[in-house]
C-alpha cells in the first residue's frame, strides 16, 4: 500500500488529511513537527510527503532542504502545503527541492491529482534507479568475465610454467605422454634412473627399450605389445588417456641394462590426465621403490620368523587380515585363513578382569592406538578352543598401500605372572619376618627412653608422699574433738574460754595451709600424668619406627591419609572440627608405609590441637594431595587454628621445642627426620598468630633403596 507522510504542526489538519488519504486508499503517516517528520521519513521511507510550510521550530522549507540533502530521502516526492497568495513560499520551497505544491484551502480532487503526479515522479525515479542498477550489474558482470578470462589465461601460463618447474625440480622421474602414447617431455631424473639420455624417449612410447617383466616372464619381456594384456605401462596409459582416470601406486618390474650390467628395477607409477591447449596428455610420475620392496621382503621374513605373535588388523571391522605362524600356534587356530575371519574380541573372554566387556574395551583401545600412533597394555586373551591366558599387546599404527592399519604384537606372559605372584608372596613373608624382627628393637627402645621418664615419675610420687605425711589434716581432728567436748555449751566456750577465743583464727590459718597443700599435690599429680603420657608417646613412637622400618610397600596416598584421619576421628567429631579433602589423582607410591603414617598422624594431631585452641568459628582442617612435578608428590596439612609466632618458625623442627603446655617437642622433630629418611622433606608455612599453619610433606615418586635409613 502507498504510504503518504503528512507533516503539519496543526493536529486538526493532520486528522483531516489523514482521513482523506485513507478514504482514497493510502496509508497515512503523520508528524507534528519538522524534526519528527525527518525521523519518520528516514525510518519509514514513505512514497510521498505532504509538507506544511509554516511550522514553528523548523519550517517546511528547511525540512524540505534536509530531506533532499539526505541520500535516504532525497528521491521521495515532496508536495508543499502553503497559504493562498504566498508565492514567495512556493518559490523558496521549489528552490529547496520540492516537487510540487498545493495551496490552502485545497480541493480534494486537486490534492488527489497532485499525489498521483507525485507518484508518477516516484515511479520514474524508481525506474531510473532500477535501470541504473541493472547497468551497474551488467558492467560488473562483464568486468568479472574479463577478469575470469584474464585469470584463465594467466592460469594457463602458470600451468605451463609450473609443469616445467615440476619437470626440472622434482626428485622423481617425470614423463609427459600425448594421446598417441608418445613421450613429449621427460626429465633428467627419469633418464638417470634408467641409465639413458632424455632424447632416447622423446617421440617414443614410455617403455620402449625397457623390458617389462610380468608373471609369465620372458627374457625379452613384452615390449608393451598390444597383445600383452598384463602390461602395467600400457594399461596405465589406457586408463588415463582413454577413460580420464587417475592411477595411483601402480607397480611395474623392469629389467634393463645400465652401464653394461643387467639390473632389475621396481617402479611405482602415479599418472593423472592433463589438458594443454585443448589436447589430452598423461602426466606420469615414476619412483624407484626397489629398496622398499626389498624391505617389505625382509619384513615379511621377520614377520614369519618372529617368536612373538604378530598380526595385522584392518578397519572398519578390525578383523585380522594376516598373522604369522607364531600367531596361529598361540591361539590354536587351524591356519592363517581361519585366523583372518576373527576379530580381537573373538579371541578374548567375554569380560576382562576389570569387569568391562572385551569387545567394548578392545574398540576403545584401538581408537587410542590409531590416534596416538601406538599403545601398550596388558590383556586377557583366549585360545580358540582352550583356556584364557594373560598377554602383553603392542598396537602400532602403520600404512599399508596408503591405508591406515594396526599391527598387533602379542606375547604370552603366563610364566611372568606366575613369577610375579611368587615374588609378591615372598615379599609378604619378608614383611612379616621384618615385623617379628622389629619387636626386639621395640623393647630396647622403650626400656631406654621410658627409664628416663620413670625417674621423673618416681620424684613426683616421693613429693606427693612427703606432702601427705606432713599434712596438717590431722589437726582438723583435734579441733573436731574440742568442739565435741563443748558441744552442750558452745556459746559459753567461744565467749568465756581462751581456747574458744583463739579457735576462729586457728581455723582460718589451718584452711590456708590445707589449700596450699592441695595445690602442691595437684601440681605434682599433673606432672605425674604428663610423664605417664610421655611414656605412652615414647612407646608409640618406638613401635612406629620398629614396624618393618626400611621395608617398601606400594601404597595409595589417599588411603594412608584417610587412615591417619581415622586415628583422630573421635576427637574431630567431639570438637566439631571440619575436614576438607582436596585429593588429586596420583600414582601409587613405593614407600615405607608406617613411617609415612606416623608423620601424617603427628601433623594431623598437631593441627587438631591448634584448631581446639583457636577462638575462631571456622575450624577447618584441609588435606591436599598433588603432583608437584614429574619426580615428586606433595601432601599438605593445613589448619585455620592459632598459627605460629614468626619467632618460632626457625626452631619449629628442633628436638625438644614445643609451644604446647603439655608438649615434649618430639613429634615434629621425629616427623622431619622420618621425611628425610623417606627421601623427601617437611616444610612449614604460617602468616603468624591467628592465621593458621600449613605443613607440606614432599616425597619422591620413586625411592632409591639408598635413601632409606632404618631406625
């Protein structure tokens, strides 16, 4: 529908014009100011604009000038609406670019005619624009055609230049053969390859002078006769020149005389059709593959003579395509042809030891080998008509005739597994023997260390006995007897008797002495309790060091760390302490398990005490396991407890140093020594009091026996 924009500052005029326009079948748009009219014209693109000349803010003449200056609106016909007799407005509007005008008051028929005339102007504008656009498109099309023609001419020049460059620069033999199978161009590489001059080939067939050898070999060869259907040179030419097909990796064996000596040469032929100046050609690339053929023969000999089972798998079914004699013997198949009908999962039990279906797991491993180039793994195979057996398998991706395949090398490791089982049994026996041997060491260590502490226990016991023997508790009985004696007249006793006057002061003094005796006895009992706890700690430490000290075991760090947590779990629950585990996946570690466990028990116990002593609400123990580098792993025990005074950091691992009221300074010192004996280290970090602490145990991934020290 034709859109007409009415721009007038008088709303009644807009309503009247809009009603009339809609009555005539037009879509009416309106704007009550010049600026609004400019915006609507730019966004709606009306077909005709009725513009009032006399408007405040921006007059119709200025609006018309701006409409004609804007590329988006300049082609829209503008009809000025002006007052009767104001010719100067009409002149100014037409000079500003208006296409027509109508004077107020206007007749409906005149306005309709003016609009139709404006529409014809608009249609003429649009026709001119379309014609101009078509001309521009035709010009662009012709220019593009000229550019394409020029590009093809340049491409032809480049092709000829490239062809010459290929012939001169490549390191393979090149021949250009026309549709009559005559050689038109040959490079020096091919001439040297067959020991002839380039001129001996031009205008001849590509194999003239070379004896082509086939299955029905003769001394003279076929000479590329048309009667020889087996000639690969002739069949290659026909395939390229007559059928326009590309030939890849055709092979031809030739006998030729080079330097007076007869030699046998194996060539690979790749040929492609080519068109130059409207004529058909065949471009041949020939490469000496004699060495690779001999290598294939050697590989086949090794393949057949290998004691390992070697087989080839081909996608997409991944059936075996071949297998050597060792393969046939290993799996108990009738012959290689029977073996070639099977897939790897046909020679496997239904499930692997990890519980996964053999077919599913085998396909996943095949994808890994194809993407990574090779993959080595252990697998449970099954003989064709027999039992399961363990094997190692090496899958190697290889190219055969341009196709990606897999070579599988399978070795039966039944005897190896039996030896490993025997070694594991002997290792357990060694561990048990080591534990039994460590009991004597426990006894010696306990007697030596506990003896010193028992001296302190004896001193505390003697002090308590002396305090009790010299106690003034007996005098309480005398006071009680005196009071009982005067129980019938206590008031008179306290008033009239001199002893009664002295009794309150005496009782006060006696109470103070008894309180002092109580404090002294409690202090000695506390010392006695600490020394008994000290004895228990020494026994625990000696037992930990005596348990198979120096005997390596394969352990999982997360299991050892969780075991250390369990030893303190009751206290954690009692004090509502939160444990956060942040375990990375790390490989199993060969380590002295009991020394490692003692270190972790000490660190977790210290963290627990620090959290209990903290006044904070967020009491967390964070345990981390991570891989520091290719050679070591780390275990970090962090707490949000009371922290460590910076002055105490340098001596935190010294023997006898402790910040605990009841500590002895053994735990961290022995833990640091044990870490060194394991070939690692123990470090501490704290930002100060109230900031928590973090202990970092670093252990090597592989532990040399020389780094282990027995306790």
